[in-house]
């Protein structure tokens, strides 16, 4: 018998966060989250997303053991302002028992019905800056700090339960030695002169902070056309600043400014923390911070996290300026591998950006959806 229990107490929240550690304990490819950070994600005091969203967390038990988890999420900005009546679910992990998946997902559908929503989709987080999708190809490839990992049977469960693929994503790797600077080094000088632009580089994290509000503006305007986009409010911006700025190597943050000093484009790359997070196994102390700091300075793999260009500067070659700066820095640092993703397969603009970099798709993932029948 499968018993569903809603998370209310701190000990249950910790159990919710730690369940994937048990499920994936023998995996060489799963990248554990930092337990304390995951707990903060679901704290209404810590995470301002709860000003415009709600989440209910559930654990599934069988023979008094946890066998599955799920977060039922409603982003009210999405529902009310975009009139997209979507019931989200995320943080979905389960043993290979389709009945457990059914119990978890049926609970999310029930909540969707109660709120007059029209369909369920996931796994997704609260916004575009959260993790997304289940892996459908590339199970033998290590994950990253910004992705969920899962075992192959997840997709089978969704299909058996009548869910359809909603959106598909690709992750790609690029050998740095295969990236030829001639595709962007010469044109970037012409672009700078034509539009009176300049590149801005950093050596200290604190120097990035004065530009972060402009960066979020560029991010919002450049990503608004995507089918997954949900606006990020000012309080959430402050939250993400505190959460992520410390993980950035400032040398891997590249901005492009116009003649008036206005930010018009940016690229953010993070050192790969995957191996460090595996060594940490969810714990910052006593040695976790040391592993993170070492990866921040010495990792030879980097992850392309975000890139954004104001709409009026798109298709004008501005990304050549960003790539030229990255190429200089990566050469100096001895970077060997560049990782991208997940990126929506229908995001043609992003695919065009990378076409000359010899990308190899090493993972695919997707979200699943199902219509919610009216009562």
C-alpha cells in the first residue's frame, strides 16, 4: 500500500531533500545538490518566489520507507498575468514503480482541479532559472549543478500514465580546442566600431553587483519570447543575486555596454562544480567549501549558464564580442571542455549562436504534460 504524506515539519522537509541521495547513491552521473541550499529553496522566509507562487511537497511511503517525492507548484504570475492555467510539478523522484508515480502525480492533478487549472506539466521549477525536465538520452553523462538527473524508467512511467511530451531540450558539449576564434575575433572589432560598443570584464565578484539589475532586465527582454518564460520580480532578483553571485568566477562573466555605458548583452559561464558537488555529497562542512573554491579557480570544464542580448541588438553579431572575450580567458585558464544546456529545441536563435562551435549533443531531456479533466 502506498501512503502519501504532505511535508509540514522540518524533519520531513529534510527527508524530502535527501531522498534522491538514497535513490542515486550508486550513480556516477548524479550531481547532488547542497542540502542546506535545497532546504532554503522551500522556505517562505528565504525564497521570495512564494510572494507570487505556492508549493506543496509530498512524500510517498511504502512499507514505511520513502519511495517517491514531488513538489506541486503554482506560479500565480504565470496563471494570472499570462493567463496560462498551468499546474507545475518538480523535484520529482521515484523508485521504479509506476503506481508510486501515479499516486504522486494524481495528487498534483487534484490540486490543479481545486484551483481551476487546465493542465499539468513538469518536471519544472518555479521559473526559468530553476532546473527543468527529465533525462531521456545521455544517462551515462555526468550531470551539472543546474540540472536534475534521473534513471531511465522515469519517461516510461509518464508514458504509461498517459502523459505527452510537452517541451524538449538538448544539452551539448564543445571541446575548447575545436572552437576556432576566426569565426568571431575579426567581426567583433567591426561590431564594436559600428555600434559603438565595448566589452566589460571583471576580476572581483563585488564589481559585478552594480550591473545585476540591468542584467536581469536584459535577461527578461531577451527571453520573453520563449514559451517557458515567466517574469522574475525584484525580490526574486535579489534572492538570486545572493544565491548565485558567490558561485561565479568573475573572470567568466562578460558584459557588453553601449556608448552611454548601458548594458546591452551579457554572458555568464560557471566553472563546473559537478565533481566538487559529488565529493561534498550535499554537505558544505567540513570540507565542502574547500572543494567548491578549488573548482571555482581550477576546473578545466565550464558550463555556459546564461546569455542574453537586448532584442534591438539581436542578429547584429554582438555575441561575437562576448565569445572573443571568453576565448581569451579560456585560453589563459587552460579550459578543455565547454558544456551547454539545457536549451529548448525550438529556440532557433540560441542554436544559431553555437553553429560554428562544433557542438555535440550529449544529453536530451523533456517535460511531460497532461490535460486536467474538469470536475
